[in-house]
């Protein structure tokens, strides 16, 4: 019951925060400017990420007694999220002036955010091998840290790539977060489940204003925040009691952004382009170019994301 309450609080907080944030964004010209690569033709307010962050924080803080055992992990989660949100706002501010913020400072902050998770007890520490007989394989500390940082930084960036059309990133964030919540509940990890449900509720509250035609977008501050929270929650939850089989569960739960992001990065590198350089080569762009509307494109990717999530849950059940 408490999990449902968390989701409802996060949903309504994000939903109610959007209108004043939208007004504030227009007042201070904090808006995303159209360009040939982008789908929208009019300036759109960029403060949607603040609504998601606000919904997540309020919902989790109001039920903190239920995740008291996860207080240390929560501290790392919030510190990392705040770092990502802050650098995302700076990046978005540059966009409002028609400029690009350098990639290097963003990348450094991404690593620091991942390190905050590690510093407060969250890391991929090892996995259980089922043969020749069940046994736990612990990763050396250095390798554990490297794997954790690569995972979190990787998900932050592929999720940021996904935010290209109305409603896509918010909907996929909600689908992936609900999947991680179910995995956490199945494994008896209540704190992780609460964090994931809070994110899902906040994403859905924001999505109420972001679905086509969008009245606000989450900006880099929101997309990197969502990517970070999904990656960090999976580290402190789904990856905690991982086996050689269930290691694929969080990967599948985030299947849409991961596969799309990996494909795009590989293609950019093969063309000699910087991996972070934006283009119109993402899955949603290809679907739009094929003649699908924005609503149809988002629906297709939602269905694919749901299939990935269901597959991850099936893998978990079969493995058990």
C-alpha cells in the first residue's frame, strides 16, 4: 500500500509543479530553441526536469521511515542526482542561448555522480555462478568501481540521447522504473522499490504535460537525472543479488535507451564523428522519417520498451 502512496505523491507533485515552472521558464527565457535537428518548431520551456526531481524528492522524503535501511544508499542517490540536475541546468542554459556546453565538464560530473553512489555503498560487487555448483564470484574492488561507473555513466548518456520527441523519455523512464520496482519487490528490496516507484510516479506526472503536443520538456537536466536514477537504483537494487542469468534483468529493463544509444554511438564512431555529437540518427528519428507520426512513434517505442521489461521479468522468474 505504501508503495502506491509513494507513486501517487510523486505523480501529483510533478504534475502540479509543471505549470508554475513553465511560467517561470518563459519569464526568464529558459526555453529550448528550434533547430533543423529538432522536431519541435516553437520554443519550449526547459524546466520539466525540476518537476520530476521535486516529485521524486518529496515522495521519498515523506515515507523515509519505510526505507530507513536504505538511508545510506539514498544519500548517494540524492547527491548524485543533485550534481546531474545542476550540470544539466547549466547545459540547458547554454541551449537557450543557442550555444553548446562543452562535453568534458559534463562527463566529469557524470563520473562524480556515479562515485557518489559508490561512496555511499552502492556498487556492482559480484555475481553468483550456477556451475559447476552455485558459488559467488566477488569482483576486485577496483573492477567493481570501474563496472559501476561505466554502467551509471553509460545509462546517463544513452537516456539523454533518447529525449528527442514529445513523451518518449518520460514514458520510457516510467516503464523502466516500474520494472525495476517489480524486480526490487520480488527480491524483497523495499528501499529500491520505493525509489523506483517514486521515479515512475514523477515521470508520469511530468508526462501529463509532455505528451504530444508537449507544453514543457525535461531538458538535459531531466533526461540525465532520469538516466542516473534508473542506473543508480538498479545498482543498489537489481544488481545487488545478481546471478549470471539475472545480470541481464536491469539491462533489459533499460533496453530501449541502451540499444538505441549503443547503435548510434557505434555508427558515429564509424563515421569518424564524436560519440556525443547530436544528429538525427536515433530510432525515433528513423520512425518519423518512415512516415509515422510523433504519437505513433512514441507508441511503438513504448511497446518495445514494455516487451523488454516483460522479458526481464520473465528472465528473473525463470532464473528463480
